[in-house]
């Protein structure tokens, strides 16, 4: 009987443990400086991308999609060609290395 109770207790806790693991793996926003920007070519299907150096010095490569929202500090919409190396940025992303929103902080 003790084995059955233990198994039932473990099964009841299993879904919550799985949720906790998933919740912890959600990517956090990136605050850093742009190291480089590479503009894509829509005719060939090559997407734009950038390399950002975060506060800890780690380089993070991100792609830009057509849905990536880029704005300056006032909220004015910008295009990828307006991004430049050295600019401070706040980036939101979904964890698939595609930026969903970029705001220039300079």
C-alpha cells in the first residue's frame, strides 16, 4: 500500500515539476551593445542579423524577421539599415534566436 501511495504522490507532482522546468527556460530580454549588423537580401531569402554583446561580455547572434519591431527611444519605428555597431539596445526574443523587438537606448 505504501508503494501505491508513493507512486500516486510522485505522479501528482510530476506535472508541476515539468512546468517549473519550462518556465525557467524562457529567454530573458537582452541589454547590450550591437557589435555588428548584417543586412539580408529578400530576393535570395537571406535574413538580416546582428551580433550583440550583453552585459557579461557574451556575444549573442540574432536574426531579424519581417515581424521584428525596431524602434528608437521615443518609439519611432526604424528599419534594420538604421542599426549601427556600438548602439545600446534592449532586445526581446522568443528563444529561437530571432529578435521580436529591438529598442535603441542611445
